[in-house]
C-alpha cells in the first residue's frame, strides 16, 4: 500500500502509466478501433498510395494520418504494429525473466565452481553488444516472430541472471534461509518459496525496462529488414518502409510510426523509473 502511494506521488510516472495503459488498450483492441485492416489486401487500393494526412481515399474513407505506398491507412498500420511490438517485447522479456531467474538462483544457491562458471558465461555475454548478438542469431535462425523472440531472449536472459544472483547472494545469508535448512526443508522449497519472493523487487523493475529494450531492439532489427516478415509488420518495419521518402516531403510515412514507438518506450521507461525508486528503500529515504 505504501509503495502504491509512493508510485502515484509522481505525476510524471502517473502520466507514463496512463500512456502505457492507453497504448496497451489500443493495441489489444486494434481490430475494433482501426479504420481498416491494413493487411487485408482486399481493402487496399494502390491508387490511394502516399496520400497526406487528412486526405480522402477513392472510396471516401478518411486517412487521418495519411497512407503509405500500398494505400494502407497509417493510423491502422500503427495500431496493428503496436500489437506486434508489444507482444514480442512482453513475450521475450517474460521468457528471459524465467530463464535468467532460474539460472541466477541456481548459481547463487549452489555457489562454488558452478556459480563461478555461470557468472563467467553471463559476463562474457554482457560484454558483447546486444544488437550484435541479435543480428547473428536472426541471420542464423531466419525471419519470423518466434525467431525474433528467441534472439531477444538470448540477449536478455543474462541481465536477469546477474541481477537475481546478486540479490540472492545477499538473501541466502539471512536467518530465514538458515532456519529453512535447519528444519530440513527441500532445496526447491527454500529457493522457490523463500528465496525467490525476496529477490523479486529488483526483477520487477528490470522486467519493465527490458520490455522497452526488447521493443526498441526488435524495431531496430525490423528497420534493418531482418526482423519480422512483411506479413507481421511492427513499428520498426513501418518506419523502414517510409524512410526512403523522408527527404521527399512524405514525412508521415515514418514520422507517425516513429512517434508511436517513441511514446511507447518513453511511457514504459517512466513507469520503470518510478518503480525503481519505489521498490528501492534507499532511494525513498533520500
């Protein structure tokens, strides 16, 4: 309750939360909100291609944010692109959270050479640029939503492993862990029911930040043309499709998808920043 009140004390964080909830709402209900299904070829008219914002199509439909080279409504494409970007970001962050948490907890609780080996692997991965690892994996695996999620999980799991390992190394010296051992609780019970819950606060913050990072990285890969296929476009692919026309005056092709991507990432980061302050007792005392 105290943490909730502390979170809502920040107007900026509240605005970020409202923005994030709005993005999630329009993404989930895109099929009912969007003026058209931008990936239904029967609804597209190439004669309506690259119309400026506020234009009317050949059938009288309004292109509020303009249309792209295929006659797709930019607003509708953004709403559907948000669905893809959020789904990929949330799925990859969730899987990486589970995988990294298991590895980090196991390393911290086992200790010794196992902990040393796991942490050397984590440090090796974190020393490499995330975009480089993702590029190599996508080049090997190929395009597709599942391939992108695998690449993003491979990039992100080490962050969770390092974070939860550091927290678990502190928590495993507490009295309640020693009491569990004295009572002959099983290792799984001690780790999952006692150690893990006390390591969650920093992970909650990290998950929030990594969702934004995953969305940005997926958009980068799609912008480069090696991310999601054309049949499952995200915001990054929409930006890439209109990039060549930026200097020709057709700014709306990339500008509005880029603005939606920026708004989404900023909203998530604002929420994550406040969660970090709220869940960090030292930060609240300052």
